[in-house]
């Protein structure tokens, strides 16, 4: 595989904090890289550097000549009053030439179900993600950079995206904290973490292989720290005995002891486990019946049609209820929640709520946060203290529980990453006593360590939890009951109580595969019979593989040469080598295209 780009000594800081320093890596054709790491480590910033939206403080990114890069931002931006079709061709070099590709990608990404003149603002978050992806794909990129692409997508859309990435010939770098998605899609993991010796840890293999490698690395670093501390203790004792630095050898030993102390301190800081502390509190006063739905029926209006969400629905929510809601976007999950919480009245039936019930709501878009106010003032509007489970706590100390530095506490919330904003919203919720927690997509943007802590906190919570999430692993770890919104033969949504969502997901995947198989069979049945090749074409086809192998062998040799230190350190040599590789790769691509053309002629496809 030829190299698409290489990063050399990338360094970047934000708000006085070094995100990463002297980071080096390469990205090769058909890589499917999962980029993981703690919130605030600089993952999104790294993608912006690779896409040329941000310049690094130091270092450089060298692209293969002619490399086209597509970038799907965490929250895609569109122009005001922009229509779907206008958005599709907004980034095309020639909008007129791009019209054919636009209709092609509208079909492939199922955007053709909407009128082409519909305003983008009328689309849901999931469809906006698909639209933004189509907008990038129309530019025919070689490399796609995806920042949290599964956010706002329902399970069916996530399955579609998994399948799309697996079958695509493109190269992908994807930031995601969806563990099942990572396991199914990634063939290589980049872990950007200040605890890593060189900030970036690159692991060839899937997510499970990465977890195993990361554990070995961390154990090795902790063992190294222990040995260094023992060595430092011996050196310190030697110095305290009053050894005089008259000899050069003794002076060198003293200098070495000072350097060892600095290195040990740095390693200790890296190895120090910092973890979010989440605790939603305990209460023995929760009644056995918090919320009870009795013969409830409810409809909601979508696209001018009334859709029945639930009919004659009976359900009891009590302490330790862990209810998960699963289904496609727009199937009525939010309507059901609002009905159960009393925000909307049922069309028929009754919802009973316990007296003085307290509900905390984590909304999907974190609207409760004030983006213009500082982190500190979002948890403490005035004064210096907050009340946590009946005890006054210094507000800045409280924020430290959620891994906010003192510099970040004075930043406006809009400057935080998505994961940091989610942590801050959880910090707000913990300040309010609650017997029912309603969490709408709380996993969006949270890093893996925080997700693990949140899982434990929700399991330990003495009240009830209602959870909406498309993170299949997280739901499986937290919930003991699932209400899955599926579709009946008439297209109406209905609930399946206690459905096993893994079976539901398997059905959805099987349905997609069956649909693709039917389409393929239809194409084959409608295709003309194969044609005979001329003698010249037959000779060309028979020798095609050998010719391609010879060219690819040269590419592999140049690829190996591009990794040599004397080449990596010289951007001029690297650019020259990339130019040769690009020229040879063009020949290979042309031969592959010709090979496909000849085989298609034989098969009549």
C-alpha cells in the first residue's frame, strides 16, 4: 500500500496546555484507523490539522501529490437557508459537473427520499450527518476524516455506516468512542493520550488487540516508573552521604541523578490515573412506584401524518429500573419520554407520578449549558461554593472531580470539546437530587474512561434510569429492560417489551444484506451476456497480474525507503519520493481499471 501522508513532529497547544508534542505517524492506502483518546487530548484538533483547517504550532504534514482529503466535522456547518441540493454541491470544484455525482450519492445515502429543495435546517441531526458525508464524497477524496460520525445516528444508520466503510475503497481516519463500531470497522488504532510515551500509540489490529496492547504498555510504564524511583532513591542516598564532586566521574553522577529525578517526575505524572468521579447520590426514601403508565395510548405527528407511538401501554418505573429505549430516529422515543414525565398528556389512559418526584434530564444537545458563560459559572452562578448531596464544596474543587484544570474553569463553555461539555453537564446534574435520571444520548463525545465510570455510576444509582442511546455496548452494560421501537407491516411504530436489542440489530443487518443481494441479482439478470475478447485483449488480461505485481513491488520498496530516518528528516527528499510513488500508483490504478474493464467485458456486466 502506498503512503498517503506523513506527519512529522506535530506539536500543538490550546489555552496554555500542550495537547501533543513531536507526534509522528503515516497513513497508508485503505487504512481504516480508529482515533481514540481521552477528552481534551486533541483528537479533533489533529483531524483539523490533517485537513488543513488548523496549522500546527510546530511540525508539518506532507501529503502525497494530488491527495484529496474529505473532512466530516463533529457538528457539520451549513449556510443559512441552504437547500439539500445546494449543500451537496457546495464544495464541488465545478458544480455543473458535480450534479451527476450529487444524484448518485443522494441515492446511495438514501437522501433521495427528501425533496432536493428542502431546507437543511428541516433535517434531523442524523440526516445532516449523512448530507455532510455526501458533500465530502462528491469531491472524490482519497482520504476521509470522520469526527464522531455516529453521533445523532440511529442504530440502522450506524449499521449502514459500518457497512459503507467496510466496503469502501477509501482510506478512513475516524474519531469515535462507540466500542462496537470500532471493533467492527477499524483495522488500526491510533491512541492519542498524554500518558503514552510519545503521545501517539499506533496499534495494527482491531479494538480488542489495541486494548491488550495498551494494558501491556501501561503495565510496562508503571514497572519502569518503579525501577526509576528505586534507582533515584539509591542515587539520592549516595548524594546525602556527602559524596564530594571533586572528580569528573562523581560530578557526572550528580548531574545524572538530577536528570533522573526530572525523568521520573515526568513519568509519574504521565502514569498518574486521573478519573472522573461521578456519583448521583443515594436515597432510601424512593417509593416503590415512581412512575406508572396505565393503558396509555399516544400518537405524534410526523410529516403531516399521525403515527401511533404506543397503544394500551402499561408500565411501572420504580427504583433500580434501568429502561433503555431503542429505535430509529423519529420513531417516537422522545414523545414516549415526555408522556411518561408528564410534559405531554396521553391521548388515552393515565400516567401516575409519585409525590414530590425529582427528575434530572440530560438533553441530547446539552441545551442547559450556557455557551457564553465560563465553566465555573455554569455550575456556580455566583459565590465560590456549590451544594453536593447536602454538603458545601468549593466549586473549583468540585470541577476538578470532572478533570477540569484551573485554566479551563475560566474558559467559556463554547471553547470546550464535545466530551468536556458532556462532563460539565453531568457535573450540573449531580448538583440536583433526583429519583429519576433521564439521559438522552449521554455517550456522545465522552471518552472511553468516562463511559466506564458513567456505567458504574448508573448501575449504583438508587433511583430509576431512562436511557436513550445508540451506543449498543453502553446500553447492554447499563440496562436490564429494553423497549425497542420497530415497524409493523403497515409502517407504524410499536413497542416490543423486553426485546433483545442484539437480535433486533441482527435482523436489521440481515434485512440490509438481503436487500443488497436482491439488487445485485437484479443487475445480473438484466445485464447482457459476456463478449469474447480479441487475441490482443486476451493476452493483455493474462499478463495483467504479473505487470501489476512488478509495479507494486517497486512501490513497496519506495514505501520502505520513505520510512528511513534520513528521508523522513528531509521534506525535499520525501516530496520527491512521494512524486515518484504517485506517478507509479497512477499507472497501477490505470491497470486495475483496465483489468476490471476486460473482466466486465467477459462477464457481460
